[in-house]
C-alpha cells in the first residue's frame, strides 16, 4: 500500500533514525542494499520479498484488473494523487496515506510522485542499471505518470529514489 519507510528500514537494520521522518520513504539506498534487506526479510519470515518488475509496477499503478486508464496513479488530475515539482516544495512526504493525496483503485498511495520507485527490471536490458518508475517530488507532472521510467545505476543512491516491496509465493 505504501513505499518502504525509514522506520521499516532502520528498524530491520537495528539502527537509529530521526523519529520525525519515520514514515517518510527510505531513500539514498542502492539496489544492492535493497536486495540484501529483502533477503534478510525472507530469512526472518520464510516469505519471498522482492521489488516488482516494471510490468507489475505499472499494472498496480494503473489500478490492477480495473485498468483505470488514468494518466496518473488514481486520477487524471495530478494534484489529487501526486507530490511533484509544483506542489511538493522540494520535500519528500510521509508514506502513510495521511498527506492529503488520494490512493488509486487498489488503495495504493504515492505511485505517482513522492519518490521514484526502484523496480527489478534492468533499464533497456542493461544489467548495470535498473528502472525507476513513477517520478518523484522534484519531477514535472509529465514525469510522474504511470508510464514514467528512468535508468538508475545499480550502485547509485539518490534522495529521490525509494522502493515498494511485494511478496511473491514460494515455488518449490
């Protein structure tokens, strides 16, 4: 429902963090760091945690089987569903559903804007770069659509990039 938060990240790492930002999405983490955390989560729970593929991310952003057909995740009016360049004041917002933006048809928040979301799909087939979807708080409205994609180097860290976790079934 929400982007992975600082309280979740630092809680699992058993590290200190600023409690005022606890519900903000975790950013400034690399693909490798995310992968290690997801592996750790799996070992703790016996579940399989993953980043979504771009295709999975887009299906959910569009509203799943309902296929809302909207430009942004939840509405055609960007100001109702996304924190982006024109309304964010250059600030990440907490990922808790309490910030005044509406969810999409699957009750998912911030899939357009706030932070771009790292996916488990190489960008244009390049194994050294992964795809980030949805745009971020510094993006113009044209770049926070359900189709928005940019490259993100496998070792990069950025204040505008976070992630969302999915749980996959185990196939034995």
